[in-house]
């Protein structure tokens, strides 16, 4: 309903449609000196010719001698991110963590992602503090049939992370990038997208794979286990769990498979974890024949520790979202990574706020592991690998921030978080770029401190 003004570039023109308006049938006003202007083989008529600007459109001007000059028109629709439309039956709100509401979902993939026509789904809320404390809610969606979603591998369940506490929107994604560099078996994929619920804009979301058993996720087959070190007050009534034998700072929730209390499968995994902890805290815990190393996959423990310590994730010391996976007959593995929105100093109620000081090292298991010089040496050697990739991670931060240059503005217009205190932010900045710069500076300072501190162990 209004003119779109473009900016001249070296290659042609660029601009943005600041509202979520289709750009598949726009008409350009073209003034030129020469004999004709074409797009492909189609001669253009000013104020008449219709073109699809989803992708870059090339205009070619020609003079009477046949000399040509080409100009690109690069038009961004809304924020440049894919757009997801969630429509519930009869427009009912998504206001429960327990009860799904039904509806359909579609994706306008734009320039970079595959479209998804209307697909049947059901959706509910998810999360703990993120659900109860913040107005922008996170969700879990379940498709009726497995499908690729934002070009991620086929599956049914997809999570919509609101990233409300993290004004950069980046902390989970950057931690996942570290996971992709690691020895962990699997790290979730995620994609940023704009989300509409019942035709109302609801902000920018980080749409991710769920941590669950699946051929395309945590591959456990029919016999493996996915466990979470958790807290009693966070469990559902039907969760099956057992308490840590030696430590009393968490319990172990059996996320998958669904087991009966005291069944053979339940007792197997309970006994395995008890045997590991007994060996870990025993007098001969360093022993090659009877010590802890017989029970755990050291590479996964080292990488999970380092990523959690580098990011200084407040929840990774003794609280929640610490996953463990086991195949019967195999060793206990740490991972996958999950729930890092309160990492990189984004917390005001613990020492995880500060870029100096150990944090995850005081997790009950790792506190004991660090009493083994062999484990310490593995950590120090592996840290050098993550240090070598520090510039790559900083580049990833800049790349994501550029990808979100328009999205963060629209998200903030909706939720107004930039420049004001949001739980549990320790600092408040007036611009998105300052938030990103703070994240980068905190991470750089953290790597400097850890390099020195680990070297002194």
C-alpha cells in the first residue's frame, strides 16, 4: 500500500519491506536512458510489469547499439527470516504446558528455506521459568506426521524457544556451535524464524530439535537410555527417577524410555549409575581396573564440561538440563547440550555472572574428576582445541547478529526488552549491538581467564 524506497549499491539496489507483505508480485517504476530494460527475456514496462522479488531480480538495460548494463534488485521481505504461521482451531489460545491445542502450521521459507504447506499439528507451552515468568512464551509443537521443518531432519516434535531473557537471542545457538565442534554424539539444530499465532505477530523464535530419542536426534535404538540430572520440584507426576547415590544435589530422571519403577530395565540403569558413583567416590577411583574410567566415555565428559565451563552456564553446575545417555553394555556419555540462555554471564543470582572463576568444576561429578591428574590433563589438552576455535565462535556471533539485524528490531518492538531490566539480566544496555558486544567481550575475557587458570592446575 506504499512505495518501497531502495538504496543504491555497487551492484544495483537493495531495500526492505518493513511489514510482512508478500513480495511475489510487485510492480517497479523504472526510469532509464536507453532502448529497453528486461528481466530475463521479458521487456519491462514501468508501473506495469510484475516480478517476484523473493530472490534477487536482475534488470538489464540496453542501448540502441546493443550495449547492456545489469543491475540487481535485492529486496528483503520483513526481516529476511522464514515466517511460521501457527493457527489453532477456532483461534483458541496456547495457555497450558499440560494440554495441547490442535491446529495447523505453515512456513513461508522465503529465500533460504523450503516452504511448508498447511500441516496438521498440536501445540502446548513448555519450559519452567521461561513459561511462568515471561510474557513471550516458549512452545512445543507436534506434527501429525514426520516432516522436515526449516530444512532440519524429519521428525514430529519441534521446540519454539522464546529467548526472552537473552536479549541477543544468541546464547543457545552459539553454544550449539561449540557442540558441533565437539566429540559429543549429537547437538540440536536450530533455526531463527518469525512466528505468527492466529495471524498475530509473536516475535522472533529459535526453532530447534527436541532432545529426545530419534534416529535423527539422540540415537538410542530400542534399548538405550536418555537421562536428565534434575530437581524434584521440576518433575512431572508420572516421571520415573532415582536419587543420586553419593551426592544429594540432584536426582536422575529417566527421560526415555518409558519405564516401570523397579522393572529390569529400571534396575539396570539405576545400578549402572550407582556403580559409577561408587567407583568415582571410592578410594581407588583412579584405578585403571576398578576406577570411574571403566564406566564413562571420557571424551564426552571432557567436552561437555568444557563447553559448559566456557559458557559458565548457571544451570550446568547442579540444577537441571544436564543430559546423560547410555547404551546397554556401553559407557555413560554426557550430553546432549541444552538450555544455555542463562550462560555467558546472563544471570544475576550466582557467580556465573562473572567471566572469571570456575563454576561447572564444582558439579559433584566433575569436582571429584578434577582430583584425578589424568582427567585434568585431558581437560587442559582439549581446552587448547576450543581456544584455537575462539575466533570462529566470535565470527559466528557476528554472523548470527547480522542475520538478526531486522528481526531483533521487530522482536523488540513487540516485547520491548532492549534498554530495560529483564530477569535475570545482570546488566542492561540501550541497544542490541551493545548486548552483542557485551556477549563477545565476556566470552573473550572468559577464554583468557580459563587459559591461565587451567594452566595452573
